[in-house]
C-alpha cells in the first residue's frame, strides 16, 4: 500500500480507533499483524525473511548474557547482520566483481531480485544496536518475541526510519495507555504536516531535481546552481515528511519514536548540522562507531577523534548505498567536520571581530551551500553524472529552464517558506513563536480553515507514485 494515499491515511485512522477500543493485551498483536500485512503487501518473501532475521537476533540476544563465551556469540550475531546486509545491498558492488575475476557468471546480487531489500539498512542497524546494548550490559534481553518482532518491523518506521533504539522502543510496549484526545489530535496533526511536506512541497521540488539528473547533458550553469539550492530542501521535506507521518501516527498510539530532525538548516557549521539532520542515524553512528573508535585509539590524542570521524562518515556514506558516490559523500562530511575541529580556535578569533548576527548567518549559509554541493554525489545515479554536473557548473549561456510551471514553483516556494519561517522563529525568536502558537490555539475557526486547505492541497496534488527518497536505503 502506498504510504501517500487516501487508503493508507484511512487505515491509520481506523487502526487508532481499533487500538483504543480493544483490550490492552491485544494491542501489540494488532500492530504486529498490521505491520506484517503491510509488509506482505510489498513482498511476502520480504516478510518471511524479516521474521527469520528477527528470530535469529532474538535468540542470539537472549543467550549472550548466559553463554560462557559472550564475545564469540556476539561476533556471530554481528557477522550475521553485516553479511545479510552485504548480500542484499552491496553484492553488486563488492561481491559480484570477485566472481567475475575468476571467470564466473554467478551473481549474488540476484538474491535481491527475489527478496526485495526494502528497509534492510534500517532494521539491520536496529538489530546490531540491540546486540551491542546487551553485550555491553546496557540493556537486558527482550523476553517477549512478539514485542521484539514489532520493534523490528513496526511499519510506520520500517521503510525510512527513524532508526529506533531497542531500549527506547521496547519499554513503551508494556506501558498501559489510555485514550488521550489531545495526544491523538496532536499526532494526527503532525501526520497531516508530513503529508503536506511530502505531497505539496517535496514532490514538486523533486520534479526539478530528478529531471536535471536524468537529463544532465541538457543542463548547465544557472540551472545546475538552482538545483544545488533546491536539492537540500527536496531531501529535507521529503524525508522529514515521512518522519512526521511516522511520529504522528505513533504519537496517536501513545508510542514516542526518536526524533529525526531539529531545524537542520539553522546550523552554523557542518558538525552541528549532523546533530540536527537525520538524528537517529547520526546518533547511532556516534554511539556505536565514533565513540568506540576514538576510545580504542585514544592514545593518539586529538588525532584519534579525527580518525574516528573519517571512519564514521565513511561508513555513514556506505550505509546509504554501494558505489563511489556515497563514499565520497561521507568523505566530504568528514573532511568538513575535521576542518572545523582543527581550525576552531582560529575561526573564533577571526569571527570575534564580526557582529554575531553576521557570523551566525554566514555560518548557516555556508553550511547550507556545502551540503547542497555535496548532495550532487547523493542524487547522481552514478559517478559519471556527478563529474558532468560539476564540470558544467560554470558553463553559462542557457536560460533558466525548470521542469514545472512558474505558478506551481512559486506556490511551492511560498509553502516551504512558511514552514521554514516558523522553524526559524521557534529557534531564534521563541517569544514571537509562542505568541503565534497562542493565537493558533485560541482561534478554532482558523485551525479548521488551515486543516481543510491542507487536506485539499494534498488531495489535489497527490499523484500515482509517491516514492520517498530514503525508502531505497
């Protein structure tokens, strides 16, 4: 079932209604069956695979604290998780070439044609994180298999996250939740915002971005710079739209998922940006990779952190997909963060002579531009497209030529501007933002009008294919 569809929205609402009228002991079963049915709608083989994956991780985690050789069992679980990830996602890049060297036509990547690897990057990190928590003693093994199964395949977060932590998600499943009207309304409002971000804003920006990369030979100069400015917004509104739907639906059920975004475009540097962007992923890599590597090589002093940053963001890039583009994407982020780390004192001296307002906005604009330029490696289907894009940035002469009408573009810009202004006010001018919230809360007629306009705009612009960018990861 398409996540962006009237049928899915109605299913969510009906699910919430049923969830609260049935007895507490059957609610987890309801959510598990619903998740299983939705995943089976994508591929029943994928569902079978995930159930088997869950069984293996469940029993490995269950016996880690009680076996004599904890490290061996933990490493077995780690190898299992990484192996299935490589086979399903990276075999065409890392494994198939090995067979070709020896003259074999066998392709392991063919397995991914049988088992559609949707969500594999997300649930694998959840499985690995769970085993690490148990091995380190940060969490006790889950005794209820049904709860653990829901943790892995909970549908609202299954395709594109956020990447949940087991010690955050599982304890919530044993809490008795009564119906809370304000909480349900707040959740549905957040989900509606997610639909709005995806359909009204992201989809329209996506037409421009995707058309440019698919027809890169016909674009140059001004058009490419326009795409550089647009693609961070496209990625943000598309991905945060999915996140808001997941968080909103879960909030209505009384389940709090981890946040994934915190106004990333108001970051003054790349380091802060990755604390605010895709937070569940960046925090996962920070806790399970960066801290472990920097601690292991702590004898290197400050260079241990620099090395850990490169390791972390290289893996961060590879996590997004097989290919040189994603490796370069991760390398660029690591390079920028290490630059900020080693030049911090000098930059503080230089910027101390500049008014704070100028310093803040210079940092924000520079960070946004850096991210936009680095996203060329993210959106390009291959390395050749990336090189063509960069080579034609300063080839001037072509007039601005966008793949959507000017009217639609202006309306999209208006909508995204409203959202970004509200984020800006909440971040920088909370007093003004709180007054706007108070005005909103005390004017029911205004809320009704905005809700109806939002629903109408979503229904008007909804299309047949509503693919989220991060669903391919």
